[in-house]
């Protein structure tokens, strides 16, 4: 009998000092709010994952939330959103895709990612070839 394992991300919780500003931020990103409990708790759903915003009295300058929102066309998204949300890092090519980082009103840094499967495949193949040549 195998032991139970983690199968998916069920919920991500961000601490937010200004719940109304955070709601507007995530709605600008096109994420639908499911419900709100009087400026204390808000819940959104992104696919199978719940995003909870919890009221906090503390204001952080920057917190890296440690989760990634996948975007179909990150450069287009950037052009459409750069005047609506704060970009901490503009889109940049990486070995596995295009990355950018946005900052929400609570100071949470959220990574945006557009996978580039072909480039990733080439990187893996190159690494495997170099490994076998050694």
C-alpha cells in the first residue's frame, strides 16, 4: 500500500492589509471572486486552485508569495496591463519560458510565466548530450 501524497495545490493564501485594493487588483487580472467576508477574507478560484486573501494589520514592503500564474502570451499581457498593475520585473526570457513579476497592493510579489516548451526541450536535450559526452 502506498502512502498518500500531495496531488495539487488546493489553496494559496496572501496576507493583505487593504482587502478592497487587493480585490480590484485580482479582478483586473481577470480572476473571478467567489465570495467575501466583510473585509476579512476573500476567496477567488483559478482553475482548481483557490486563492484566499486574508486581512492583516501589517503592511509589508515586499513578500514573495511563491506561486506562479501561467499566462498564454506574457508579452501581450504585459503591454495590456503595464498601466493597470505594478510590474516588479518586466518579461524576460529564461531557459524554460518567459518570466515577469507583479506586485499586489499588499506587497506580495507574484510570478507570471509563459512556458516555451520547444526551448525547454532543447535545453534538456543539450544538457543530456553534454552529460553523456563527459
